[in-house]
């Protein structure tokens, strides 16, 4: 049975163990990678052997954080996960490590992991902000490399500090990271002001394929596998596409449906009246109040019908009506 712990206890655990393995989730994003590498570098500064493992290849666009990382080879004695709310997100690493987790550091409201110790704070908008608290509790200097990784995690998981989960404390942490040398200009330029040519072409396709439902309260777009394959776009570049429908004035629920092999990956964004995590939980997924995701088996018509039925119910429960 897992034991809920606080930051101080997490710090004591990390100080007392060596040969530490840090796991990220599959299809890695900025939060899980920034959290993992910042924590690794902090623990290495204490003289510990640490390595990061990711179920999937780390996207090239994150090289400015990860660099030419070569993991150490050792038998782990303490296993940590960062930004993982479900063991399914361990992907290919699940069979090996799911029942051997010592510490889970997470910020998702719904967490079904079963580690020995769980450090969970759903009040922070990114796991990296929680990892920052842990690192601050360790006898280690917050240098430029660590600070940049944490800033990277927070910035990417908050849409560059735009989401409602961002608090005054989040901004205070960002300020401290910048004072410690975080290259916030580089992070913001590469993550929010630079797109590949393939991504721009995908944006054109998404805008042309947008549909409006429920009197414009829901914007929906389906991206066929053929489009992704033909553009040869990196998985990591698809994350920002999820925010396109919700940018439209009057839309309360934005849905991006991405075709996979016999299944559809669903990304949901809302303006807060509809809880995206509750919506996605109906299909076995989860997330946060304004951003969630899930995977649904079946063909596109069946998946669309199920999603629109759920949208109708969610809008009505939120007291939203349409003509």
C-alpha cells in the first residue's frame, strides 16, 4: 500500500539512497523530461549514481535540455517516477518497473500509481514545480542547467504560464529560476516561437478541417494517420495542436482526434466550465481541469458518436445551452 509523504520526507528518502533510477512517461513532454533531468543532475551533485529512462525515444527538439545523454549502467536500488499518474504511461517499462516503484512525484489530481511512497500536490500546475521544491530541500546548488530544466518543465506544462492552474507561487518560482541562471529566453523561443515546416503544414490542415458543434460551444478536428505520416512530423510537435480549437472565441470544449492503429487518441481542452479530466476519465483517461486526454478503441464514426454524446452531457451539466 502506498504511503502519502511530504517534500521533506521525499528529500530524506533521496538522500538516503544511491543507484537511483528516474522514469519518465511514454511520449515524453517537457514536464516529465525537465523534472527527470533536473532531479538527476541535483542528485548527481550529491555524488549519487543516477540515470533517467524513457519508454520512448526522446524527441530531437528537446536536445537543448537533454544534450548527448549517456545513461550510467547499474542495478537500481531506488526507483522514482516523475509526472506519471497511471502505470499505463510507463509504456514499455511497465512490465519491468510498475511493481518496483519506491517514490512517485506527481501533480495530477487522479493518480492510481502504487509506489511505496507518493509525493502528490495537485495544487501545482507542473510536476517540475514540485521537483523544484524537492531540489530546494537537498543540500545542492541550483545551477543554470538544473534551473533551465525546471523552467522548461513548468513553462511547457502551463502553456508559457497561461493556464488557470498557474499561481502567484508559480511565478515566484520562475523568478527564482531565472535568478539562478535559467535560460528562459532559449526555452520560450524554442518551445513557443519556433515551429518546423511540417508543423506549419499540419496547422493549415487542422484549420481547414475544423468543425463546430453544439452551437459553436465545441470545436472538433480529426487528424488522419495519413496526414501525420505524409508530413513526417515528430510526435512532440503534435502537442500544441491540441490547443488550436480552444483558442476560438465562444468555444468551451476543444477536441483533437488523432488516428492511430485501431484506436484514436483524444486531446481535450476546455475553458474551465467543463472539467477535462472528468470528461476524459469516462474513457479511461485523465488530466487536469482544462486539459486532458484519453485513448478510445474503434472506428472513427463510433468514436465521434461517443465523444459528442459525452460533450452534450458535459455541456448540460455545466449549465451551457445551445440552439
